[in-house]
C-alpha cells in the first residue's frame, strides 16, 4: 500500500523561547470530518479516532514539507506532542533553532510564508462511498500515522494529484484482488 499525504490550510501558532535556542509551533495537523477533494470527483476525509492506535505505538515525525532530511521533532524524542480531540489531531513541536534547516522552516511559518499542514499515513481501514453523482469518497476509519508536516501548498498540486490517482488505482486493484480471492473461496466451499 502506498503512503498518502493530505494537505490543508491551518492556523499554526509560533512562539520562541526566552533563550532563543528553541521555539514551538502548534496547531491542528489533521482536521476530522473535513472532506478534501483529491481531484475532480474524488474525495477523502479522516474519521475521528482514525489515529488512536498509531499515536500510542509509533515514533511519529514532524517534517518540513514531507522532507525526511528535515526532522523538526518526533514523539520518540519528546519534541513532538500529538493529541486527538473531537476537532482533529493537535500537535505541538519544539524546534531546535540552532539547526539551520529547522530555523528556516520555523521562520517560514512565523512570517506567514507557509500556512499549510499535511500528514503522511497508510490507511488500514476505510470505507468507500460511491455517490449518486458519480463521485467517490474514501473515509479513513483507521490509519497508521507516519508524519505531520508544514507545507507551502495546502492544496493538492497537479503532481500530487497524479500520485494520488496512482495510489487510488493501486487501492482499487488490491481490493479487486481480495474480492476475487473471497469469491474463489466461496466457489470452493460449494
């Protein structure tokens, strides 16, 4: 299964420490029950509680624009706190301002150049809703959260859309294969 990302605009807040060596960035990295259009006719949303198991079992990273070379914090190092509430997944990351890449990422949010958040995840359990208008919606019920990110583009650019379309096709093929296997199993038992 391919990793998915889901960007959106957020109200991130920033604060520098008194000694100037660290800063915090906090806000909602995931908003539940918020439908996002992936491409025309295809939608996705995250259900409340989708990350409950993942939050307790993983070392989750906070990255700059999904770049694994720029780790701003992590739950394993206690520099990233994540908590799920009725609105979404709220996070607070303590950023080391002595790291030039982290400082640059922080400044972009601080100056308003970056206003978006995103998150990377593997869907574990989801429902597919085929709508009467011909559109499709995936509602993610359970997922493995890998990372949260600040991102400059809180809407899917064309390149991400084509990647998501490949992901969607891969998911469809996987589901088709599972359905075929179930049918084969039913035919053998008759």
